[in-house]
C-alpha cells in the first residue's frame, strides 16, 4: 500500500514482510530527502514495525550534508523507534553506492542489523525471517 509518492521516492507498507518499503526513484536532497525519510519513520512507528526495506537501485547520490544528517539524526531515531532490521537493495549507480557505503561506514552505537542485497525479492525474503543469515 502506497503512503507517500513523490518523483524521487515512493513509501509503501509491504504487508508480505511487515516492513516500510522506501522505493527510491531518483535524486533527492535537503528537505525532500529528509522529509521522505522522516515520513517513512512516522509510518514505521504507526505500524509498530521493526523492519525497513530500502530499495535504492535507482537512487541518486546523497550529498555529504544529508549523509551526516542520516548518521547523526535519522538513524538514531530509527533505532529508538524500534527498527532492528534493514534490508538494503544496493544502487545501480556507482556514485550512489559510494554515498550509501559512506553512510554505512559511519554508523556507530546503533543496534540495528543492516544487510545488503542484489535484488528486491531476496531482501523481502530475508525480512520475513531476519534472524536467519541471508
């Protein structure tokens, strides 16, 4: 079910794996980027979910200031809201992959399992039973 739809991202509730599914479709920065992530966090809280599915295959690069905000502000709030498992479908763009890698390399003190996947279906399968090794 779609809960938020913009040109750069669609946020869904994925009933099959009880997760918020952020389907990135392009480049976003600043208020657009942050607003999308905050809207997804609100949906996660509303649903009482502990699972996040980030489909970043078509995502654009993430500015350094937005990377820092993600690490310092959003991810700690995600963990505090009860997010325990994040499945990440990696971007096709090498520049966007580098942005994601930089975010992941700076995560500190957050109790969350973040696992990378080559495709959406394997990410969903893992989220259905995240205690198993992918």
